[in-house]
C-alpha cells in the first residue's frame, strides 16, 4: 500500500513535468524556427505534413504567430494564433478560402499577398512597405522604414481590421465590425452605444441597416457626456478588467466591467463575438482562457438558441413552436424553407397563401425593448396586419398592453412563458417541419411495429409452452382426486383393460 501511495504522486509529478516540457519545447521550436520579421522577397507555401497551423512569423515573446491555419481538411486561411492555446486571434478576410497545397503562396513584395497561380489573389494589404512585423500584442504591421528615421511608419495593421476578437488595449471604432466565425452575428458602434446584431435580418429599430439589433449597451455618461460635435465614440478593452467607451482620451463616457474588474490577472485579455451571438470576455491564466464576462447571461435571451421556429423555455430543453415537429439541433425547419426573404410574389393574396399559419399562446420575443411595435386592440387585428403583408413573417402580441410586434424577418427562436395573454402568429412555408415530422413519424411507426412483433413473439412463446406443457401432462400422467392415471404407453396393459371392463 505504501508503495502504491508513493508511486501515484510520482507518476502525477512526472506527467506534469512532461506536459510543461512539451509546452515549453513547442514554444521554443516556434520561436527558433520562425522569424520575427521579414522583408521583400519573402515567400512561403503550406506544408502538407502539418495538420493544424504552420507558423510563418512570431512576435518577440513567442506568444503569437502569423500562421497558415488549416480549415477543415484541405483549405487554409491566414491567421494570428495564440501559440499556447492554439486560439486564432485574427483571421484575414479572404475573398474565398485558399487550398492547403503548393500552388498557394504567401509572399511580400511591399504588399503582403496570399494567392495561387490558378485562382489569383485571395487577399492583399495593398501597400508599398519595407518589412512585415508582429508586435507582442498580436498586431501585424506592414511598415515603411525610412533612412535616418528611428521609428518606422505603419502603412497597414491588423488592429484596424479585426475579425471576431479584440485584444487588450486595441481600439474598436465606428469604422470596424466584429463578426462571429459563422458570419451570423456582429458587434458595431452607434452614436452612444455598442450593440450586437443578427446579420442579414433587417429591422426597423436602431442600426437596421446593419441587421437586426438584439442586444445594446448604452453609455451611462456618469463622468462625461457624449457630445455630437466631438466625433465618434470608440471602445477599448482595458487591462484592469473593463470595456471603456471613450469620445476622447481623457475620461470614459461609460465602462462595462468584467468579473475581475480592478483585479490584477496574470495574462492577457480578449473579447470575442461567439458563434451563438454572445459577446464574451476572457483572460489567460497561464494554461487556459478563463471566462470573465458575458453580455447575455440567460440562454433564452440569445438571438436564436433553439434555431428557426424553435421554442426556448428557461430550465428546459428546446422544442418546436408547432408542438408536432421533432426538435433537432439547428431548429425546427429544413434549411431550404428559409432561402427566400419574404412571401411576396405576383400571385400573393389572402386566398392563395404561400404559407401555413401557426398560432400559439405563451410566447414572447427575447428583445422586445429593442423592437418597434404598434398599438392594436386585439390579437386578431395584429394577426390580420401580418396576413395581409407579404413581407411579414409573424407577429407577437401582448394582450395586456396591446403591443403588436411585427416580424419582417424569418422566424427564429421565441421564449416560452406562462402568461397566456402573450400570443404569436407565424407564417410557415409549406414543407416546414414535414421532413422532420416524417422522420419522427417513421421512427415512431417503426418502434410501434417492433413492439407489436415483440409482443406477438412473447404471446406465441407463451402459447407454445402452454400447449407443450398440456401435452406433457397428457403423456406423462398426473394425480387427480387420488387416482393415479398411468402414462399412455401403459394403456394397453391388462390392468388398465380390467379397470375399463369393470367401469362398463
């Protein structure tokens, strides 16, 4: 027992030391094999032996690397990677993904260019610089180095073109957009707020030209006011744990604090627009990214947690609005039913509708405070306003207030509530849910048939055993009222015949 107790801590210690060794070894390898800068004439091709990312340029600390990032199996993007976590901090906005093969090439001729000889240019900085350099804050720069000038001028930098992430002390301006990796959600600045938008969905509220806004943080202006003649506001992620909104560099007009606000942390910070539409903040603790902030704290308040025509109920699993479609990840409607943007057409009228109507009580929108509404006296009036409008996909009505929210975009997730006075009407294209309903119906029929077969087998087996037992009793004999009846093979002997004659 003592031997086991002594070996176990030793193994754990060895495992820990080996893990640290490989982490340090990989970082040293990246630092030693990749340059800190490159000049005109630089060229690189993807290595077919590499399965995740191929470092091309590293910063002075070895924390970040400009790399070829493998996407799926045979495609690539150009990305800045946090080496220890393999997380991408920035990706180039390519016209299309390049292939992970030799024709693809990254070169620097004054512009940093990703291209191949067959498809042409995928991405370029369109500059006339002298060198490419990666800072220890993950900022990739194309610089002009003038003779006699100690500080080179920056012609292009990745901090001006963020993808889905902001890092510590990086300015986010009104000219920029953070876009989630799946392209559905974005973060933008307004006059005195920053908001999250569902891309591709038009709305009638603020920032409708950028998509439908579903979350907004407005400047409280506690220490400074937003002035119309002082330029646009900008946002900065500060090292002491908050997002600061500024109009000038002196006093913030607002701060959005993190869990570690005013607390020192060991590593760098970042925020990211997630694939589910949330905005989350993290800090690096030396071994992993620690969640430190999330803009939307409740799942059902996300823009589409249960997908198209889904119903999100707090504390429960997702379901479908029509109650008859089997829910699956991604929503309750087949993808092809969401292609068209509305129901308009030359033949559209109330007598020849291109949809099936669905009404349901106990539903509401997750972001009504950001949506326009109309006062109507009844749910029927609200529903009629949508039925007669080919650009309307549905309505949500609150009976107590008379608010009618008209949805001019494809139906996403709604929130289930106990208040039956909150009602909804939704247009569903013909075929919405049929594939999944058919699949679910087929599964149920199959299970029912299987159950019937099993039950029939059990009954048949029982009946067979009953007949067999009855025959065995007739053949082997049994005791009844004290009279012993012999087996069938003895029926022909003399004693049995004598008994039979006596009875006659």
